C-alpha cells in the first residue's frame, strides 16, 4: 500500500501540474480569494468530496471518511502583492504572484484529496482538509479556527508542510521549534507638513521616523541577550510624495520574531515604550497598531517521528530526511499547533539548475514541480497512517 500511494500520486503528475499552473495564473491575497476558492471548489466537486466554503474569509473545509477520530491536513492558498518576473509562460499578469509556493501547497492538498477519496472506504476515521487563506498576513488560520475547522468533528492531530525553493528537491525537513513567533506592527507618526524651504515652521515626521527606526534597531543590539534568537525588521518606511514638501505623516511597518516568549514579551513592551518617547522628543504624535501576533510553530516530537516513518515508507529513493528545520520565518499554522498536537515540515522544491535558486518571496522564484506528487503522497500517507494507528 505504501508504494502504491506514491505510484498513485505520480500517475496524476500531469494533472497536478495543470492544477498548479492554473492556480499560479490567478493569484489573490489575504482573505479575498474568490477565483481561487471557485477553482478549488470545482476540483473538489469533480472528486465528489464534501466541503463547505466560508466566502467572507475564503476558507474551504473539506471532509473525507467517517468515524470518531479526525485528522487535519492544511494547505494555504494566498499569494503576495508582488509583480512576477519569472518569465514563465504561465506567469501571473495581475500584479500579484505566488512567490511563496502556496499554489503548490493547494495543489498538493487537492492531490491528497484525490488519493484519500479513492481509499475512503479504508479510512478508519475522518480526514479534514483545510484550504486556508491569509497566511501571508497571519489572519487566515485564526479565521479558519473561528469558522470551526477544529470542531464538528473535533480534530485530534494535524499536519502541514511548506515547499522551499532554495532546498534540493526530495529533502524533507522537520524540527520541534520549527518557526519563530511574529509580532507585526504599524507605526504612524504625525507632524505638521509644509514647504520644504521652511522646515522651521513644520514638524518633520520623516526625521522622527528615522530616529524611531534607529531606536528600534538598538533594542536588538542593546536590550536583547546575544544568545537569544530575535530579529526586528522594518520592512516599510513611507512618507511624502514630493521632493519639496515636508509631509504630514510617516508610516513604518515591521515585524519582531523570536522563539523565546520572555524576550518576545519584553521587546513588545519596549517597542510600545520607546516609540512614543522618541516621537514626543521630535514633537510628533504616534499611533502603534498591532498587525499580527502569532506564537512560534512548536511541533509535537512524537508526531514528528510518526510522520517521518510514514514518509520513509513511501520508498522514494530520492528523499533525504533532515531533522534540523529551525528558521526565523513565521507561520500562522502556529494558531492551530498551539491548540492541538501538530507538526509542520518543509519540502525541498529547488529546480535542477541551482544557479536559478531564489529565496521565498523573490519575484523571480522558481519551484520544482516534482515536489507535487511527492507532497500529495506524503500528505495522504501521513493521514492514513495516523488514523490507522
């Protein structure tokens, strides 16, 4: 049966590639994914898989099998507000891009659904399939939980995975502290705008913003233990639209990531202390808005071991298992893993030509589509084995 599952996935390789490329051409962001939801719903209809759509948040929850035990498989399906530069013939042209591989994730879960549906009579329980929006904005998992994905029936354990374009195809990575927590914030500094020739009559929010930026970087340099894993990044600094105008406002957006909850608590408190103080020193007012607050992805060690055995039983000679997955990136699957036993793995999807490897979110990123059947088989086998256990 183990080898057959992989064979079944490989036999639908052309179909998986078609699904992935179709999805790649209709990228949508955050919690508004109408075209993506419609496409995936049609595929589930073709498989005769039961599902429910929550259109207000673009959540799809499907279900296969019957019984008391329930296992959750999750894939995200949202894209990024990035202009694609891959040059692929199926590249997106709508100003957004699947630059993180979520089109592969959704396809892998569709492939797993097809396999599981074919073996539905053999399942000693229920497999739920969560097609999740809003991972990039850290809002989708919360929306799915609020939609009831973990209940009716109650989910006992879960699994999710992420393709990485800068890791060799066939590599499966896992760990306990898999991904860092994230606190996302937006700082709005308001001054007094005016003519660039008369700065003395203005209150320059850009000047205040520069000082806020430096003060936040000093938090990591001077208030965070050198042994702590922490990263504070300002990814957006926006102000003004003319060279000779001092603007009224300046906006900074950033993220704080760490695995250490004590450090996380202290630094969040210090952000909210330092920013108002610096803003006041430069005569601006400030507003701090929390954009996201997601814990780290902590995986269940026992489930890690079980899931690895399932993957190894697929007898794929090209698979390499690496137990060192521990990265500063963040994932809102943490909202689920904080509530039920779960694990989160990484799947290598680097193309054969390593000179073309790019990191996640790069406009030129390429993914190896060989990861599609392996991922589908892996998802299906993990679910089947857990229910059988």
